C-alpha cells in the first residue's frame, strides 16, 4: 500500500520529521517496505513560460521556442531578454502556456529508476535545443506522449516538483499488515491513523458520510437506468447513477500527480476520478459507457459455466459457474469486484456514463481473482471486507467531481440497492478490562480520547465505556478488538515491559507421547527397525490387503494418485515395504511403525472422524524356515510377549473368528492368527497373512506381524511397575510333559498349568515361570498329543531341594490327571 504524505496532509497535519514518522508507522501501523523520495526524480526541472513559438526553419513538424525560466538556471546559454531556446515537436506547444522544462544536466524522470538518461544541449536541424519541454510520459506521469504537459499553476522559474506536489515522500507499507483493515487501503484511512498515533483528533471530510445525497437537479430521469441484483447475499449494496453529456479528455495535472504518486497511470478524466476516489477512500467504483449498455439495466448475477467475457486490456476469460458478474440485461460486461469489461469501456467518444459503486463478498472475490489470475487494485480492496456503508458517500463524491472535471449533468436518480443491516453495534467494556490485558493504567477518559481521535463514538459513565465503531470499520466486533485498538493508538512501545508470571513446576508429560517413546525404545532393543510411511495410500494397496476402500476417507485434491485415501490401518503400509527390502538384500528383518488409521464408520464423541493410534510390526525372512525356527507366528509372538513383559502386562491370545469385521484384521489369516487381549481389554491382532495378501504383495513364506492399539495398550499397562529383586538363590528347572486329548488346545492346557502352579507355589512361598517347549503328536494317533513345558522354580530366601520340586510336580500331575484327564509322561 503506497502512502503519499502530500495526499495525507490534505486531511491531517503531519508534524513529525520523516524519519520519526516512518519509525512510528512501522511500530503502530504496519511494516514499512520502502520509502521513496519522489522529488529526487524531478530535481532541476523548472516551470517555464513559452514566450515565443515559431516554426522551425529546417523542419515542418518542429517548433523553435523561446522560454522564460525566470533566470533561475545559471548554466544555460540565453538569447535576448534572457530567454532560452528549445526545439519542440509537440503539436500543442504555443506561446503563452506554462510547461515543464528539463534543462541540460537534469535526468529524464521516466528513466530515473532504470538507466538514467541525462539531458544535454544539442543541435536539432542546425538549431540548438537547450533541454526539452516534457510530455506526461517523459515526466513519468502517464502514457500520453502526443503533447507536452500544460501546467495551470506556477510562475516561470518555480521548482516543478513543488509547484505540482511531486516534492513528495511515498511510504510503501506491507499489504499483509492491513488484511483486517480495509479502510487503510485508502489515503483517507491512513491519514486518520496517522492522526491517531500522533494523538491528534481527526475529522473526516464533510462529504464522507452515510447519508450523502446528490445535488438537486430538475432535469433528472433523462436517461433510463435500472439495477437488477440477483445475488443480494454476495452483493449487499449496489449503487448506480447516470450522467449525460460528459466531455472525456485528459485529467488535470493535480490529478495526474496524485495518481502517479501511488503507482496509477492516468487514462482520462472519468476513469482517473474513479481511480482517485478508490485510492483515497479504499472503495472501488467503475464507470460504464451508458450508450454501450444497450438495455439500460445494470445487473449483478452469478455466472454460468462456459460464458465468455472480454475484460479491460483485451484479455478474454471463460467463466465457471458461481462468480459474480455485472450484466447488461443478460450479457456479462464485468467481473464483479475484479475488473470491468472492454465492451462498455469509457473512451474519448463517450458522451454518457453510468457510475457504479457496489460491495462484493470478499471470499468470492478472492476465489474469482485466483481462478482467473487477475489481481487488480479493486480485487485487493474487496478481498479485505470493505464496508458497504460507505458506498453512497463515495458515489456522490464521484458524481460531483466528474461534473466539475468533465461537465455534463445528472441524468437519473441515484439507485441504492441495499441488502445488509447497517445499524451500529455498541460494545460495552471498562478501563479495568482494557488495562488488565495491556498492563497499562489508563483512565477511562484517556481511553475515550484515544478512540475519539479516530472517530469512534464513546459514551463514558464512570470507568464504563460504551463504544460504537465508525461506519467504515468492519473489524470491530468484540471488547478484545477495542483492547487492540487502544494498545496500538497508545503505542506498543509504551506498554510496560514486565516478565510474565510463570509457575516453576515443570509441565506434565503427555502420557501417550511418553508411552510411544517407550515402545520405540523397547522394539529397537529387540532388533526391530522403525519406519515412517505416508498416512495416505493408494486404493489398490487396500484391496491387496483385503480391505474395502469404501470404508476409507478419500482425498479430493490428493497430491499424487498414490496418496488418494487415508489408510484404514498401518499394516498394509509395512507389508508394501517387505518385498523392496528383500530385493535390496535384507533377508531377515522386522519393521515397525507407530501411525494412525481412520475409518468412515467410526466417529469420536464430537462426531468428527476418529483417529486410531496403532503399533504395527511385521517380521519377514527369506532364509529362515519353519523347521529351524518354528512358524513365523511364534517369532512375532515372542516379540510381543517381550514387549508385554517389559510393560508389566500379561497377554491373552484368543482364536480369531472367520469373519472379523475390523479393517485392521482383514490382512490376517484367521486360521493362523489370534486376537490379543489383556484382561478385558481387546488390544489387536497377531498372526500370519492370507495367501491372497502374500501373493498380491510378493511376501516371503516366512512372514507374520501384529497390529495393536496404542491407547488400549496404555490403558492395560499398570500405572506402577512392581520391583522384584534378582534371585539370590539358584533356580531349579524341570521339563513337564502331559499326554492329553487332542481336542484340548494349547491355551486351555497352559491356562491349567499356570493357574495350578500359582496355587501350589504360593502355598510354599515359591516363585515360578512356565515356558512352552514342544507339542508332539505320534503318527497314527489322532486322539492324543503331548505338550511339554519347562517349569522354573525358586525360593526368595533359600535354595530349593530336588525333593521339594518333585513333590510339587507330582501334585500338579495328579491334578492334571483328575481334572483334564491328562497323564504325565
């Protein structure tokens, strides 16, 4: 946002030196990106009067001029009466006019920021030209190079920049600082804030008021004009008025200067005035050639897919559905809030115009601008949520200024189509509320003065404040907004520097994060390798793992076709990594990941998608065989048992139903897997994978894994671990084998052993462990099997004897024979 100090000074005094003002702007208004001394560009350029203008004796299109510079330039050669000779090719040069003279040694302003071109005295067709009379283009004031700039003020010898107001400082403030302040995208709003931060009362111009009206004119309604707003929620206000018999031409010098100082190129007096008022008030408006709006109806509606619109500058866009367009009856003639159309452009032939001043939804304006890659000054302002309450003031001001600059007369009523609540909202707060948040000790009267300086209406009753924001402010809604306003106007640098009070008690650790770190450490120590895979997967991976993609959330704007779905569980992501690792030469490894799964059928208490924290591990080997190491199920069970033992858990493995409904169970073969429980808490699944999964993902024959819920594992883990001293006395080990019915499964047999050993050893004060050793079934004997365990016994206070051990095992054997019909062998 470019701020012209000369422009700002038309509304308020700026008493601070430039450096101090810039520092104050940076501290209380917005970050300053650049400070431009505009006057440097015009150093040495003088106002001159053309005293004599005759035809060049050696050229048909050149004039030989004698100019009066008041004798200011001491280095130039002069003719009689102290006049300076200049050759000029402009068609509008003539005796008696005031012009801008660039003398020898001065830099051409249009080249100042590029490759500076220094003017020299040189002969043109045998006549020496001492410098040049400059056009607006050469002075960097526009694109008009067909004639010299004719000045309407000044005296010969005056400094050109001071005479025209180009002795200016332009401060470029970062736009992002004003995202919530649409009023600061105009010089009027900046002037108000500069007054506020200097603690000077500010009063807006008389014309800037909500109830502004057009001057009385008995010849109204000469031109037919109507407004049809078919999108009132997106266009809350639409003002329009027609003006007849205008004269389109160049705008006056003062207006060219004002626009050029903030980076706007002058076009003609009508368009330039709309741009001027946009830069002054931050409210965009647009002028249409009335005679090109065939129907006399200016409408706002939503675009239809495939419609085409030719914009100013010649760019043609193909519209999608849902954008706001300005329409001539049905035909689109402008892109609402972004840019006008070329078909109704005001040009030198225009006689009658329509002025439109509307307000557009900021979100739709941003979407439209982004969709077409068009970022105009108007779009920049509408995307900041401009107040619709200022439209009438701006359009009335525009009418009055155009009548003054271009003549004409009002030819229709001012149509004001409103669809918004324009009532003031009072915010109640008090000095204590504001001071408690700023750390200040401001009185209610001081707060009132700060806010009144920028035209807030404040009613004071004791320390209580009732505050109404001015109609151009759309960012004031709650008491905290007032706190921010007071802090900024008072000065952030004046707030007390006090260290915040802090509790020295360390923050409590998140139990889930700490638990996950423990799991990582335990599995790394067990030899497993942690991996991190994407939470998004391809549809085909879920299908290969036996899962239904319809249960997963699909991402509409996925960055890659391979990342279209949130995964249902972590295991498929690990299984996908097995084959590449084996191909890379890793023949024996275990991978694990702590990740998240999602399921469309599962919601949390707030009705949002539930997240499942999962621990998944897959062990695979290209070289191991079941003859040497047993089934892969038992290898991963050994890892899970180790994990449980370190966490102080006892696990229960239960048969898996043939049809397990949960997606995490889908990759597992129900005949070679188990559900994992801890007491009454279901933890997850462990086992080998279906042959369809093995084949689809090219898994080795030796492959198994588990997937456990981390939150459930944390819930099951004991809060306090039990400390047990190392054995000081020797352990006794004996293998114990039972011949039982083949129908008794391992779980039932081991459960019997553990339960009875617990009772028998507790009676004598023994400690014990039971480890599975072997399951054997003789060939031809389908009714019986032999199961062997290794029983380890010890006493914490003495050495056990063989007799004691044998007596306990004999008693255990007797119970087995009686209760489960199993015989010790």
